[in-house]
C-alpha cells in the first residue's frame, strides 16, 4: 500500500503493520477494567516490549471513571 501511494505522488510520513483482533472481549466491570489497564501499563513499561495490542473493549462510561 505504501509503495502504491508513493507512486501516486503522495508523501508517506509513516507506515507499519498492526495486529487488529477479529474478536473483542468486552469488559463491563470497573474492577476488571482497572486490572486490565494496570496490566497493560506494566507491559508497556518493560524495556523489552515495544508495542502492546489487546483484544478487550472497555466502554467509554467505564473508562471515564478510571
């Protein structure tokens, strides 16, 4: 895709592959959401980890209370 866009004369600033889940797991409990967010933050803080993808979905209502 990047090469095709460049051939069309568009300037590409960044391009990368991402992992997108096909099935999302909804988290509807505030306590479980807090645990999941804390776990992801701990993973992201590890020196050997460069990116973290998840397959859970936390509603905006719950996220706004965290």
